[in-house]
C-alpha cells in the first residue's frame, strides 16, 4: 500500500511539472514576437533635437553635450540620422533678469504639435538646469510612440481644477508652456568663479578733519557655493586742520588697504544687495606747519569694519554700486600742540567710529 501511494504522488507531481513547462513554452512562443517587435521599434526609433541659446546664455548647455547626457542615461543612441524621427524636440535657452529657463516644444514625426514644457531656476549659473534638462529629455525620448488614436499632449493642457501649490499659481492656457521651477540652491556643476573689478569715489567722516573725499579700487572673487572675498584699497585727499585764530596747524594724509568677506548677498532682478565684514589697515602721515617746532609723524591704524550696499546692473557686465561702511579703529590718534602757558590743546582727535561712503562702477571680468 505504501509503495503504491508513493508512486501515485510521484506520477501526479511529474504530470504537474510537465503541464507547467508546456504552458511556459507556449506563452514564451506567443509573447516573444511582441517583445522582439517592441525592442525593434524602440531601437529603430529616433528623435530630432534642436537647441537654441538666447542672449546671455552662451555658457549654458549646448546641443552636443545635452545629446551625450541623454544617451548616457538611456544607454543607447537616441538621436540617429539613419532612421526617420518619431519625435521632434526644440529647446530654447533664455535669460530674464536673475532667472534661467529652458523651454521645450514637442512635435511628433509628422509635425503634429504635442505640447510645451519649461524649466526655470534662479540659481547663480545656468548649469543648474543641466541634470534636470537631460533627465526630462531622456524621459520624453524614451517614451513609446502614442497610437494614432491617442490624444496629443496639447489636449491635456487643461486639467481638472486642483488647489494651486502657490498662491500666485495660475492654470495654463491651451498651448502655454507649463513651468517646472528648480530650487535656487540647485547644484550648478559648471558655475564659474565670479571675478569683479570696481572703482569709484569715496568719502570719509570721522577719520580725518571734516569730510575727506578720495578714491577706491576693489577686486572681488567668488567661488561656487562660497561667499565673495574682496580686496580693496584707496586714499583720501590731504586734509588740513588749523589752530583757532592762527595760521599754524597740521596736514593729514591717508592711504589704506582692506580685506572683507561678503556672506550675505541677494539678487532681485537687476538689483543686488550685500553685507560684508572685514578689516583695514591705514597709513596716516601727519605734518605740522606754522609752529616754532614743526614735527611730522607716521602711524598705522588697524580697524574692523562692516559694509552694506546695493548694486544695480546696467548690462550683463557693468553695474553701479553704492555702499556705506563703518570702521572701528582699535587705536585712535590724538594730535595736540603746546600753548605759551605750557598746556596741551587738541588739534584733532579721530572719532570712535568712522563712516565711509563709496559710489562707483563694477565690471565682471
């Protein structure tokens, strides 16, 4: 009885295995042509890519680099010239104020309009669009061609009303490009170092007698994802302070160098405001005149400083800058003279805090 029962189960298992194998072979035989046909259609399909770069976008991603990035993601040739194009994709790069945009327009192989999309960012460099643009194009190119009866993308521009993610969001009109906004801090791999040269007039109060006009030159360098580092230097027109009721006095002559870092910057259209902190070292020369004994002296004055200002763009390379800084000298000079009664009188004493105003032009190098 046991041997017979075991043999029946063995025959039952063997019969089930044979049926499963036969079913798998039949399904594979039926589906294999369709799989092969789908792979053949995809490998034989191609897309046509056109990319235009508007004014100010010369450093943005070019057509050849975008095509290589798309094909690297798909791991196959996507833009072939030996087969008819099933998708025509036109991309326009544009610069508007502080924003970069890539507008995509799609047509099928017959030229029928499929829809529009747009990528927008306010990142410091247009290369922040690179990764997102390559991914979007790869997804569009890799999508299987729609059946002839399927509606084109343009008819999907009107969607059921949904709560807007932003208060100012509006439903797009038919044919209008819907925008995808990339964060301002999106990494920009090709963002270059920003170099600026500035020059202009300056004026100081509290550092020398009265209001001291002068001139200042500056050089700034800002690396990707780093604050701007700025070196500046200048001089003030010689100032003169006389003793009351006398032709005797002293002349004050100053030149200075400074270094500051600007961690706070914000762009709004053509305007950019900034806030910097740093230090300066001034060389002060004082020469007396009209006294019985005329002496001269030289002093180094080390100061801490804070600068704020705004910069307005005139062109893509030129801007005008207005700034004001406060300097706190760690040592203050007090210059006095002796009277006939043997007393000491102050001729000039620097203020605890000096204010400096500067106005000039900035050029991007």
